[in-house]
C-alpha cells in the first residue's frame, strides 16, 4: 500500500512525512489528523518496513521519492518491525527525525530497544478524535 496525501492547508510543520503503518484504519486516522491539524505537509505512506527502507534509500518503485523530513514509524510491523527498520538506517540518514508510533502496551519494549535513533514516540490514541492532539504534540 502506498498513499500520497497533500495536506497543504497552511501552518507550520515538516514538508514531507513518511508514514510507515500497516493498519489501513490507523493510516486513515493519521492522514485525517494531519489535515485537521492544518499542517502544510505532503504525506507518503508505506505499509512495510522493507518498503520504508526502499523509500528512504530511493530504490525500486521509490527511485524518485523525496527525502522525508520526518518518519512516523509504527513499531509493530509484520516481518521487519520498527526496531529492525531503525537498525537498517545508516548513519548518513541520522538527520531524519524518527517518531515511533505504538500502542500503550509497547512503551516498555521501545524503552528496552537497542536503538538510539528514536527522536520521540507517540502512543496511538484509543479515541480517533485524539489523533489531532497527538500530531500536534509531535509537530
């Protein structure tokens, strides 16, 4: 799944955001939250860790992809999880901030991870209306 959404509604925020999310419902809520937050942002979405790396390194179908200003990374992805993705990102990409998205139950797992590439994390809200507040808390 790949989705590009332009949320050009004015306001401050990153220009290009890569969302790595395998749940279509969560992706829809995140996209809607960016629109509602009125951030001038172009969103690109992929559903696997492998696709995220291809996007960032501009491989395969993502050869013309822009460099993201921020990566919103779901921690619990199938096959290649968030920690695996972070381990694969090379030092030359360390300037791209990474915001890990996770359920409340995974905070300890993130805290115990071996990576120092996480700039911050946000807990996925249980109430869909709280996604806008979650996006504003990060941007």
